[in-house]
C-alpha cells in the first residue's frame, strides 16, 4: 500500500488545507469510499488541482482516520489524522471558537484557552511535517486558511528551498480586535513564513500589514513586507534567494544594512467556476426543476432566497427580522411572496452554533405561525445540504437573492447566483460586509445592521423594473465571468512565482 513515506519528495505542487476535498461515505454494501464534498474551498480549488497534477494534504473529516494516501477523481490525496481530542481542541475549539469569531469582528465572543492553542500548534506541526515530506526539491506549497496559520513558518524552517503561499479565506480583523489574541505574535510570525500571503479584500491585507508593523516593527511598503533574515537562513545555499534583498535599517546610522526577505501581503479575491454554473443553469432538467420549485411554493409572484451555512456571521437573523417586519407592516403578503431559506448544517458540536440554530428556528416558527396561510408559507426553511444541481435550480427560481452577512471573507453564494442567471434577470441584495461587495458594485448593497435600510432594499428589489434588473445583472455577470476561479488561482500562483521588487543578491556560498 502507499504510505506517506513512499511519496517522499514526489510532488512539486502541494495544497495543504484542514479538510481534504472529500467526504467518507459508506455504500449500501457497507464498503467505505469517498465522495467530493461541497463547500467554498473545494469549489474553488478542485479545478486547479486537477490541472496541476498536484497533491492535496488534509484531514478526512473523521476522528482517528489514519488512511493511506489515495487518488480520487484524478487528485492525489494525502490524509492527516486527527484524534477525537484534537478535533475538539484544535478544530472545534481554537479554529472555530477562537479564530473564527475573532476574525469576524467578534460578532460572537471568542474563547481563549491555552489547551486549545497547544493543540493548534501540535496539529499545525503535523501538517507542516507532512508537506515537508512529500514536496519535491524547490517545489511550491500553497497553504489554505485560518486553521493552518503556523504552517508557513514551520515549513520554511525545515524546507527553505520551497516557495510557500498562504491564502486566508476569511477576513483579517483590524488591529484593535486582532490584538485581543493572546498568541497574536506567534500567528503573525507563522504567516510571515510564506512568500505571498493572500487575502480576500485590500482592507484585510492592510489590517495584516498593520499588525506586522505594530507587533514586529518590520518595514512595509505597499503590499511588500521586509522580514529580516536570520544568519542561519542567509547562510543557507538552499534559501529561495530571489526574495532576499538588502534593505536600509530604520533608525540606524546611514549605510547600515541588513538582509531581508520580501513577503507580499495582497488581495486576491476568490471566485467560482462561473462557466460551470451557467452550464448547469442552462440544462433543461434544472430549469424544469426551478419551475417545479416555484409551483411547490404555490407559485408566488416573488420568490426570495437565502443560502448559507447556518453561521452567525451570515446575518440570517437580520434578514428574518427585516422580512418579518415587512409582513407585519403589510408591505409584503404571503399570498404573493415567499422566502426560501436554506441553512446548511454546520459546526453542530460548537455550542454557539447550537444556540444560533435554536434562535433562528424559533424566529422562523414564530413568523410562519403568525403569517403563513394553509396554502402559502411565509418562510420555507430547509436545514439541509443539497446537491449543486438543486442549488442552481433554487438560484434560477429566486427573483431576489438575499446575502446579508455581518462579516464574510468573500461569499461565493452571491457569485453563484449571478453566474447562474444567464437570463440576465434576478436582483442581488448584498451586504457591504461581504468581500464580494468590493467587486459586485451593481448589486443592491446594504448595511444589514440597518434594518430600515434592508427593508427598503428588499422593497426596491421587489419593485425594480425589468430593464434595471437586466442592466445591473449584466454588469454583475461580466465581473464574475471575467474574474472566475481560474483567474484567482492563476493570479495567486503567478505572484508566488514572481519575486517581489528589491535588489536581488547573488546566491550565497
Ligand atoms: C468561506 C468564507 C469565502 C452551501 N450550502 C450548500 C452548498 N453550499 C456551498 C455554496 C458555496 C459554499 O458552500 C459556501 O461558500 P461561501 O463563500 O458562501 O461561505 P463559507 O462556507 O463561509 O466559505 C467565505 C469562502 O470560504 C471561499 O473563500 O467566500 O467568505 O467564509 O459554494 O454554494 N453547496 C451544496 N449544498 C448545500 O446545501 N452543494
């Protein structure tokens, strides 16, 4: 059988993420197998991996699963095992109950526990070791997301020959918030092990650079950060010398110089496989399904849609509040408007998520109790995950798409809706706190905290003339078609392959 050791130095392109892009399933005969799983990151990287014939390192999603490396749908997958305790401390704890709320502007209070941090360090070390093992001399490793922020530095210490990229899928908070983190300096240093650190928005990259200046005092200029090189690193012939330059020492006497590595911290807004969504949307069976969905809802004049992981960052409660008030005000009537809310199950073992679910379901139940009729539901609430085909049918069935996140790195749902609407119809209501808002300028952009403003936007969407809907949607579609996921990964990997500015020194030794 294939062991990780048998793959030593095998791959010149390696992606590292917390989760592998597959779910373990058991078929009718009890045989275990894998299926490609849904989700933001998977959606984004699957096409890239296939093309590069690279390897993907990550956790399978089950406890104590020490599966051997295997191939699935043409991608080499290299599992990293997590114990039940590590899932609790590193994943549910530090990743999802410390970093997630902190990086989303403390919408929920982050919990700080030293045992969680210790587990985070230990698990990051395991991922770094695995990447160090399987990556070829001079290869490229692309580390994904907030669960693995220490991996770049850990990897660089072992393998200075590698080119290392990191992409943060979630926001990076302002320093006033970030500075709460008891391990703020360690995390910053961990990330600075990368050559290129990608963020969703320009503001995220700026927040990171500021944290670097405040905590470490390194010089930054635009998107370039000068990171001092240790003597050991400078003496290593293996060092990726192209990123090393001589820089004047701030505050020292004239002429004083030191060796620095240049690290780029910059926005690379993630996207989707737009053509694939359009292709699905054009399928007659999916269009028929969209029609069937509307019929099933009682053929209301207007269908509104929300699609989110059930997460407190997504602003589902704010959306329901605005919708409920419009029903109460008599501005909306269940006879001709229905809200479909898909809330896919997420992080169900974390207490904050259990409380959120209770809260949302209480609100939905109340609103339906108050306003639904025998023939028409106010809210069709679905706590399920669906196949992608069904998602596209929902997008086609929806006259108005509501994305009201309180904080969101990007929000791919907004882009998927746009990509699916080849009919140039439909209105996107989009929170300015989602990264997508930087790009999707002709959406109806809202501040979801402003319930009055959100209600007005919903009414504006409902009464918007066809010509305006079409004009706005065309502009949105143009953007999403041009800046698709292929463009995202290409621009990141191009930046990674291009040494940043500076006086390049001849190779040491
Ligand atoms: C993180 C960041 C950033 C959802 N329910 C179902 C389903 N989905 C798919 C959607 C979309 C993806 O999951 C969700 O992506 P989002 O971007 O909306 O949000 P997060 O999951 O929070 O993702 C986010 C993203 O990473 C990428 O960088 O944009 O800001 O938080 O693709 O369609 N897919 C299927 N069934 C479902 O029930 N098939």
